[in-house]
């Protein structure tokens, strides 16, 4: 532990203690979603399971609810419902990560947690920080108990990456397969083209570039937060591409991968992972025979805001979602079944065409047979049109949107026959057709019970008894 680490730790402990009362006073503080103790949260990092415990790390700016230099916050859970807040694991305290401990992933092996991440450095000078002036270093931290940091080192710098790349090479995702270790890294070329580097190692320390994944035609200028995984015999490459044509500032989705991603391959069509206003930088991990995913419930560089920053905190993660393979190289996302344990014993009937006073935290289910409209808190509307198989999410009350504007629409591949909505104090996650289409957004209604109305269908409404 160096002197900078000690000072940063003291500062984090001090600001978390000092700002806790102000954060707790926010009526929009979430009840069952992962959120920062104070300050800023963005990308989920280092998702893994150690023994019976789930570990979630995240990008953490403890000193500024609007951003600031990034650390790695850390939580642990036995059931995906109740989260223990652990000490910050990674601090920006070394020359190779002094301007931010950026995103990465985890590998638990041989009684040691290996955390791979990007160390961000911005050099002083007249730079654009794209082609020059920035270091994006591949770094490795280790911990034997999964809580306390043991070692930290820099493995690669920009000079070690393939030629033709900008300074933007980041977000390592690492896994073991067939006796070897593999890594994918998001990259931006000097020609402003997004791609993903594939690296290989035999010892977790020394990495060799073996392939590059990209589309035949340019598709955005940067591919952030890559995630390469297999489900049901099909490989998928999830990325958050910047610079594509999409409703939000940046995109977030996946390509089915055909062939061998280590050699000859083809990327299929790009599919958005989420059609809502607030979803970015997801990461998944293997949990036995299933794959769980968390996403960041926000959108970088978007004009929308939150009222939470005034209370000293900002942003949250989605609920854990189970990923499964769908038809034609598609993916499905559904809330982890553990979340059903938060439901109240009895459900409230939601008759079609009637407004009910519902709880702030709820789990709504319905089996529509045609057109329907769901209205939440009098100002967030989801409308489905059977003839066009189109579902549209929009805010009818700007007061609860905080800058989220325009419509978010999706054309379903089949008529909508299942609807599930998870509501928290300031978020909504909507799952259609067993997770084939998903909409996620933050919203900020007045505190207390909120009106819920479902036209064109009959539903059930469960109160969720989550607690921070």
C-alpha cells in the first residue's frame, strides 16, 4: 500500500460517512438495485462467483456524483437480493492507472481472484487524447480472499497493441477455455473504426494478439465493453458501439458469431440488447449452467439527467438478468428467478381500463392478446399495437423524465403474449415475450404510491419488498 493509496482510502471513507445521510434522504433512492454508497456509478465490472458468493464490482467515482476519477466499488451477495457493501477494491494510485481504474473483468482460479482492468492515464499537453496523449494500459490486480488487494501490475501498454490503433483500447474481458486463457478488448482504429481484439495466454500474464473481430463495413468508431460468450452452441459478441445510428447517444447490443472467432469467422446482424432510454456497458458471467448479466442503467453523454445528483449520488445497475439463446442467433433476457422472492405473498388484480394505486416497487405480469397500453405514474406510457407488432415507450409527462425525450420503439418478431415489468423507486425494466424484447429506463415520479393503469389487458401486481 503506497502513500497515495492510503490517502485515497481515507478520503473515500470520509466522504462515504459524511454524505450518507444526504444520500439516504433521497426519495428516489432505489430499494433493490445496486447503487453507489455515494457519488457516481457506471459500468459493471469483475462479475464472478466465489464459492457461494456473488461479487459485483463497478466503476465508482466517490467524490463527485457527476463523474470524477474512477475506482472499483465492490459488493457481495449470497442470493442476488441482499448486497453487502465491501471496501473499495481498486484505487487510481499507480503511474499506470492514476487517472482512472477503468472497466474490466474477473477470473477466479487456484484460490486467487484475478482482476483485469484498463489503467487510464492522460498526459499533460496539447493532445486530442484519441490519437495521442492517452495511455490505456492493460493491468492486473490479485486478491486471495476476494476482498483485500494483494498485488497490482501493468501487463501491456498501448505500444504492445497491434499497429493502426488509436489510444482507445480498453475494457478487457477474460475467461478460460480449452486449457488456455482468452481476452477481448474494445478498440478504436486510427481510421475511426470500432473493433474487438482477441488475445490469448497460457499463464494469465503474457498475452498475444491472435485475431480481430469487426464487421465488413464500418460500424461505429469505437466498440466499448466487449463480451464474448457461448450459449446453446451459439457464440455471441456483445459490444457497446459508439458512433452508430440509433435512438440513444450510443448503441448497445450483440452480434451472433459464426465460424471460429479465433480464426475464420463472420458476424451476423447487430441486435440491440435493450430498446429503452437507459442501458449501456453490460457484462455477463457464467453461474454454473446459466449466464447472468448486469447492465449500467444510464446512457453516457446523454442530455437527460437525474435529481439524485443533488442528494450526492448518481446511477444504478439493472437487476441480474439470465441470458438464454433465442431463435436465429438472438438472445433473451429475463430477471433472475431469485427476484421472485421479493414479491409480497398476495397479488393485486389489475383490471383492464382501471387505474389502481400501486406501490413504488412492483412486479407486474400480464398475458395480453391484442393492443394494450400501460401507463405508470401518469406519465410513462408503453403502447403495443398488434397490427404492426410494434411496442413504443414514451414519456407523456416531462416532469418525471428529466430530459428523456422522443419515443423508443421496437418491432416484435411475434405477437406480444407476455409482459413483465419490474418497478423500483426510480426505474422500470420491461420484458416482452419472455425477454425477447426489453425496455429499461429511469423515471422520477413523486414519492409514495403511484397510479398504474393497464388498458386492453388484465394483469397481476405484486409489491416488491426490497431494501437497500
